[in-house]
C-alpha cells in the first residue's frame, strides 16, 4: 500500500515538474520571439553605451554580433544574429569601422552596416 502511494506521489510530482518546465520553455520562446521581431533597442536611455565595431571582409554574422555583445551594444549575440537574419540585406554587410550605440534599433544597425544609411 505504501509503495503504491509513493509511486503515485512521484508520478504527480513528475507531471508537475514537466508542466512547469514546459511553461518555462514557452515563456523563453516568447521572449526570444519578441526580441527577434520587435525591433526594439537594447538600451533606450540617453547614456547608452557606444562602441566601434570593425567588420572585416568575409566575417561571419555571428562573429559581428559577438563583437557587438562585447561592446555592450546588444544583449545577446545569438538573438541579434537571428534578428539580422530575418531582415533583408543581412548578406550585404560591408567591411569597415562603424560607431554603434545600444540605443539603436536592430534595423538602424543593419542599415548602418549595409551602407543604406548613406543612401538616404
């Protein structure tokens, strides 16, 4: 009898743990989805960090976003790389040195890196 009770309690605890884990995963997926598609800046304050990013010819997008993360311009390099992949022209990033701020939207950063900012 005690063995059956213990077995039922363990099963219930397992299902509760699984439900909480599933809820946490959905919450995290929602936050990532918001970060990718919201086009919101990492830091919207006036004193947002500013950094110089150097892009070399043939440099991978993830390496560029990792440099941005080190400079404090973006919060997460992987999410930022995914954000840039959803934008048009991510494969047209030009080599050079760029001054970027954490208060810039991802779309503004992309326009700067692709040189579309100069065309306007």
